[in-house]
C-alpha cells in the first residue's frame, strides 16, 4: 500500500475499503461547506457509493492513471488530496483536494500540497503540475499561492455547481520552478 509520511502530524495513504464509512461521515457532516466548491458532494449518498469510488480509485492507481490519497492528521481522517489524472504525453497532472472543516487553519493542506509536489516531480517524473480553485474560494487560493504556484489565468464558466457557473483560477508549477524553492 502506498503511504507517505509528510511530517510528524500528517500521513498520506491510499484509501482502504474499510475507510469508506469514515470518509462518507466527514463528507456528510461538512456537506454544506464542501458542496459550495465541489460538484460531486451532493451526489454522494451512501458509504457504499464511497466504497465504490475507493475501488475505482485503487484500480486507477494500479493502472498508473491517478493517485488519490487520504490525509491522516494525528491518525484521524482529515480529507483527501490527489493527482486526478496523469497525462503521460505532457508529463503533467492536476491536483484536487478537500479538507474537513475541523482540520482547517492548521497548515495541513499546504503541507500536503508541498508533499504532493515532491511526489509528482521525483516519483512520477512530472514536468508540470496544475491546480485550479474557484475564484471565490479564498482559502484554497491562499494555499496554492503560498505553495509557490504560478498564476496562469482564469478559466471562465469552468464548472457548474448548484445551477451557478464558477470561474476557476488556474495555477501551475513547472519542475524547474519547484527546484528553485
């Protein structure tokens, strides 16, 4: 099983089927907050659906298509971070993440993004890593900016959530920029 120790407080690990109940419980608890920025939250209706998502994620990991990791903070499930899709042709990937409300304002996501950059550039030999955040999602944009990503521009009407179109800030980091940090 893939596991990565970020620091003394945080570990990233592939989800296990037995984690489905825990993950689903946090998504349900924070559904109002998470659904403001993530279009799939309202459609996640059961722990069984989460279990199916985990199975698919593990299959995609095995095929080298993506890397979806649980964030464990002091051995408590805190959220997820992932390379949603690897593009072998361009040696690039995009990051997605979510963090439960109880775990915010502790620098957790910044440390996880920094860890995923290292994994992406060293283990997966990526040339470019992309991150997108809704223009209005200030905390997420701050995480990305603090991690040193380059602001590439705004993708207008990029995602629809609750019958409303969101513009997304698009950020990227090249391997050469990461080594400078």
